[in-house]
C-alpha cells in the first residue's frame, strides 16, 4: 500500500477509535447525570432535599467529562458533516439513551438551531501565524491529535492549531498570536480542560465578537469590556490576545479561579465579585459586557436584579450579551439524553405556563463553593425576557440555539 494510503488508513482507524471513546464517555456521563436528576425529581415530591446528589462523585465526574469533551464533540460533528462527501468516519455508533425517550412530537422544534458560522477571532489569531509556525505545531502532534486535525473542517482546524500551539507550548506561535500556554491546575475552577481547551475558548471568543458585530456594535481602541462570570478567564484571555487595544476585565465569585487568572493572565483586570449586586465598578464603566451561561443559572428575581445591575455599569449605546437555556435547550437535553422524561415534561409545562423554570441543583456545598439559593439551573423563554427586559432594554440580536445547538443567545442594548 502506498505510504499516503497507509497514512490515510491509520488516520481513519484512529478517528474511529476516538469516536467510539467519545460516545462511551458521553453515554456514561449522560447516564450519571440523568440518574442523579431523576432521583432528585421524584424524591423532591416527598420534600426530601437531594440536591446534594449533584455534588456526589458520579455527578461531578459526569460534568467534568461533558465539559472536557465538548470541543471534541464539536470537531466530531463537523467531521461527520464532511464525511457525507468525504468518507472518513465509518458508521457511527449512537450513545445509549439514559432513559426511555419521550414521544418525538413532545419536544419537536419548528425553529432549527442557528449555528455559529463566522470565526472572526480564530481567523485573526490564525492569520498571524507564519507557515513555518504552523509546521512547527503540526510536528508536535501525537497520532490522535493529528487525526483530529486531518478530519476537522477549515474553521475547526484553525481552532485546533491554536489550541495545540498552547498545549505543546510552541513558543514562536504563542508570541505571534499573543496566546498563553498557562492552564489552571487541577482543583482550580475551569469550564474545560485538556489539549483542546489549551490557551482558552476560541469558539466562545468567536461567538462573542460575531454576535456583537451583528448587533451593530463597533469595536474601538480604548473601549472597556467585562466578562461577567469569567471563571479562570478562558474566554476573555483569547479576546485579550486578539484585541489588546480593548481594556479587558473579568469577574467571578469563585476566589480561587480569580486568583489563578490574576497570577497567570496579564492584560486582563480580574476581580472577585459578590454573589449579589452591586459589582465593584462605577456607573457606565463598560461599552459591552458578555456573560456565557450565567443567566442559565439565576433564579427569576436574581436574573432581573442582575439585568438592572448591567444597565448601571454599561454605557448608553453599549451592549450586553447573554446566553440562556430556552426551548431549544429542552429539545437538546432530550436529544442528548441529559434529563429524564419527567423533568423534561416539567420544564416544558413551566415554560408554557410562566416562561421560567428554576431549580437549585448544586446542593449544600454549592457550585465550587458558590452556595447561593439563587444560583442553580434555569430555563427561560424569549417571551419572558422580552416582557421583563423591555422597555429598559432593546433586543439588538437574538439567535435560538446559537451556542452549540443548546443555549440561546441575546444581545441587549440599554435604553
């Protein structure tokens, strides 16, 4: 067999192996989450506080697996799309459902998710690389990483190259892009880990910049921007590398995450924030604020309180980008088997009746120490947000399921 054919066959075999591993991990994670949530759902009816189930070992591992493999899932999905015309992946083995499926029509959607297509930050950072630096990154890859890179579509390939440059500490590439190889140690709060998360969250940086631009916002040197709920800085660090002319800020109520970011991510001003308003910033400090998967955790009154705080700190004409669980997230949870049918039915009923659903799902220990009765898991409809946010806010941009086919994305402008 010619060498090129042998290499292609090896890549196909490795990619198929990675797909099987990913499906097995996802199946175990989904089963653990659904089992914990199912027990919580039914025993709550007997007034038994089982929120602590979400802090048990199995549930923690499930969340870590789901967070750590999310980027791999995105690459695999893009690869499967390419495989329709370029056979590479072979036959997919679907993950076993964690519980009996609800009728398909129960969670049918007539509005399809609106995926992210543009990649302005990724294109900018990748465009700084010279061919020799791309070659240097590729030379460091192991067989699995090379297989992922070969199977990825052009946009995901660029994101992977940036991540691998940080993961393998390719100094010339890091200097050229402004990225950093520093990554939080185990025990420091981070939304994802591993080679695909190295250097930060490129997909989410693209998500933020693309949505703000589509809302009519113009970036300008000297503007100030805040990552509200930044954890250890995985999104804002990428944005700071791409746009050092912006004054970047990040805040989060988890001290350990902020301490790590302060020590390791220069170019961003980090601060520990309180769990209730106000934030430690003056009125009208920022041109824009973004909050990835933050309003997906607030109790209803907390969601409104924090919207009011955002109006205080954002300048007139500025922007607030938020992502939320909504109708599409219910359909996504059902498709992925992440919640039992009983909880899905409860969610749909609550959204239909009042536009909001909330549960405290983190238990007594809280979410990495954030033990707040107003911080759990929430779902809301666009109708609820429009009714509660206007006329104080103008909805400048909205896309259902924009965040990986799951969360909805809104860009709001204060009036």
